[in-house]
């Protein structure tokens, strides 16, 4: 079953960025995703969380239906 996830609030790593952190004497600043406000970032994160919870509930429902069908066939 497919999972939805987001890395919106995290920096997206890259090989070049990793190499730059090793070679940088002054330090390297990661570029994080930005939102218009804290509220917008929170709303997006909550929406993603509830979307994943919904997928988990649907997966559990489907597994229960399969188990019940298998038991009824016995």
C-alpha cells in the first residue's frame, strides 16, 4: 500500500550540498522550504499528518475485510 509523506519542512539534501558542508570553513547554510507564515506551515503539516492517518485507517479496514472473507470461506 502506498504511503503519502512530505518533507516540506525539511531541507532537501543533495550530494553537492553534503560535499560543501565538508569543504566549507565558514559553514554552509541549508536552504529550508518556506511558507508564507507559521500558520500556513502548520496547516500544511497537519493536513499531511491526517492524510497519512486516513491511509492507515483505510489499510486496516481493507486488511480486516480480507481476513473476514478468508474466515467466511473456511
